């Protein structure tokens, strides 16, 4: 590649980066991206209250949490080469039992999730949007979990997951109980 081609490539990259940054700014404003509460904020240590009913506020909150997860996944991918895959309501300042997770190719909303079965041991590296100043840590989690939860439509459902998906669900449910991954280190 000659110098001129290199300069064109660099200029194109700068334009793309500026466009991406502008897109993220617009997305953050229009999609309802919420602030992430960071450790040691006390809300992260509270046990979250169960949701009694799904109303318009809960549906709106779940949409904002999904937008927040997508936003931070893009930021994380381009700045640190990782994707955020889950978010719990306490991380956005709401002490209620609600999580959103990217699992099996879909973003799922889990209301009042509870682990009803777990087996084995799985060790994987974890990090957290609420603990940005802590390094990734190796954490022991169950190798298999079955989680019971309600969907936004009120239906009771079970979800079985193994390895990294099981760890993801356990990590997010821990948030609902005031536990952070740094507590395992």
C-alpha cells in the first residue's frame, strides 16, 4: 500500500469513527439509554423487591434497559473488544427484580428470575458495567442453571442454560441480591 492509499484509508477511518460517534450520541438520546450506577453505590448492595405486576412503566424500563445494554455493548466492543451481554435493574438505579440478557441469540427480559436448579462448576472471566475500575476476574459459577421467570406478557417460563450462559444468568441474578462479581475474587 502506498502512502496515498494509506492516507485515504486513514481519512476514511476517521470519517467512519466520527459518524459512529455521532450515531451513538443520537442513539443514547433517543432510545432512553440509562445511567449505569457504579460500585460502591449503595443501590448495588440492596436486595431487589419482586415485581408484583407488569405495567407500562415496567415495559418502558425494560426497553430502556435493552437500549442501555446495546449502547454499552457497542462502546465496549469498539473500545475494549468485549460485548456486554446482561443488565440488571439495580445497575440502572431501580431496586426491582428485572434483568435483560443476550442469550441464545435473543435479548430476553426476565422478571422475578429465580435459579431453581444448578449443577457442576464452570470457571470463566467476568467483568461488569457497574465495576469499570475492576479488572476481569476468574469466577466460579454453576455449569448448568435452570431459571424460572415471568415474561413481559405475564407468562411463567423456565430457561435452562449451561457454561457461559449459565454464568451470565447467575451474574445478573446476583445483582438482584446485592452481590457483585468482585465479591468472588
